[in-house]
C-alpha cells in the first residue's frame, strides 16, 4: 500500500494523478513532463572588434524565443525549444571552445553560427569533427568552403556543416553593376587583409574584375591591426586610382581612411566600396563627414520583399521593432540572423525527427526554402554544402531633414536579386 509521506504518493493521489494524465492523453494533450526539448546552439560575436555583427542579435533572439515560447511540432511530436546563445568576444579560439562546450557539455541538437570566418570556421570545424549539424551565414562562401580545406576538383569533404549566402560571384556582379553607374578610369585600389576573407577575395574576385576591364592596384596583403597605411595610400595616389575596394575589420578601415584623408587620397576617388566595414551605421557614423557617400553592399535590407518563416515579421516590422526597442538605427544583421533561424528551424522541421542528427543533416542537404533574406537552396550547388545568396549595392547618404538618424542606407542596384527594389541613384564619393 502506497501511503508514506517521504516523497511518495498516497493511493488517492496516485489514482488522481494517473487519471489526470489519462484524460490529458485522451484529449490529445501532452503532459508537460513528457515534452522533449530541442536544444539549439547559437554563436556570434557580440563584443570585441567584430561586435557590430552581433549588436542586434539580442533583439532577434527575443523575437525568435517569443515565436517559439509555446514550443514547436516536428514529425507529430511536441518540443520545447531552448536556444543557448554564446558570445565569441571576436576571438576565433574562444569560438571553437564555445562550440565544443555546447556540443559536449550542453548536448545541443543543432548549431547555428553567424558572421565572419573568425567566428564561423572554428565552430563549423568543431561540429564537423563531432558529427553535429551546423548551419552558418554571413561570410564569403569561398572562405568557408575552400578556407576549411575543400578542393574545387574534389567532392565536398563536409557532411555535417552547411553555409548559405554571398560569394565572390555575387560580389563580382554587384561591383561591376555598381561601379558602372559612375564614370571612372576603372583603376581600383584594393585593400585585402591577410585573413580568410582577404585571401579568398584576392584569389577569386580580382581576376574577374580584371576581365571586365578594371585595373587592380594591389599593394599586397596587410596584417590586421596595421596602424600605418602610408605606403598603400602613396601607391594609390601615384597610380591615380578612382575606386577603392576594401575588406577590413572596422578599426582598420577607420585608421586607413582617416590617414587617406590626411594625405589627400579621398579627393581623387569617386567610389569607396567597403565590405565588412561599412555594413553598420555605427561604424560609418564614427567617421563623421568621411563616412558620407561611402558605398557598401547588403546581404539584407529592411525593404527586402520577404517575411520571416519562424516569426512572420516583415523586414520593415523587424527594423522598426528593433529601433523602438533599442533607440538605435536598424542594421542589416537583423535580417541575416533572422534568416539563419528561419532556415535552421525549417531544416529541423523537415527532418521529421529533431533528435536524429542524421535526419537533420539530411534535411539540410535538401533544404530549399525562402527566409526573410531570400532563398536558401542547397539542392543546386555550386558545391554540396553551399547555397549562394545575394549581395546588393548600397550607399550611405545624409538623411532627410527631420530624420532620427544622421545617415540613410539606400539601395542603388539589385543585379543579384531583382526582387529587391532600387531606391536611389549612386552618387560620387565627392559628389
């Protein structure tokens, strides 16, 4: 007879509890203690030199968690959702350590990771080694694929890791489209750092631009953290370059461009096309007047004509919500992070079994869906594990009078996704 009070139940309590569970099951409900938990790792740089990429992640996580607060259904089974988010502090070694902790100690079912090779590649490598499905975005896919050891003439060496978003092909199309909007001498001074991004761009983008008639003036790779760019600036002035193309981290571009202004280079250039830096308003505003009319490129803009599959919000709703919550200007990273969750959860749903890593990675391999940032399609190459995505020509211009923020981020061309509306005409840097 069950009637002790040392942590047990009386017979009456046992009967009542059993009856309640039976009734709940008869009505189709699942008792709370029977619900499984889908554990999702999320790693991004929220502090350190790359913090601009992670600045909006807290807001996106709030939106996603609210959308999933009642859980989700996968393969006819209900799951609570736990998102374990971590900050790399912009440190590649820490990124890898965080990934291993989430895999080995937290028991995640799937990993989502975003922004730059310094963040993504160490995490992807840890997931590949451990056999954990991993999806990433926001870095050139060549730096992800070839930078991690894949060869163009061999099958993909990756089973567990997948990446979507822009590559050199998209940059090439966008830059040619953008640069042909203004008459120049087609001399391009390039600042490609000695890192995964810079090396991939130098090897793959520069030759394509040369084939289109642009002259590449390359002073050679520079090391991240360089404090004196006088030799590069002198070469650009001597060669008469009218286009500048850079892929630096924000502090390095600020150093370079302030020195360029001090030495008069800024007066001769007509287009300053900045990648990695120039993505977010805070980094551009920090340059003062030197930031006005910088050209950039976006992997998401609030006017993209798509909605989030996980939260249902449109681009403008996401941007407006962030500005209302933070008091800060929206950034393109909002849509990129939301797109990562859109695509990641779509794959988990299509797997039919959230707890089967084999099923989830098979669903990733066959994923063809539309996110808030556009299409993600792993069924059409160019290599397995890769889904190329758009990069859209943009420019930072002074905002209209009465605007809450000093600069406006406008779309000037759309060759890699014609569904995205062009809103402004590109103007010369010194225009």
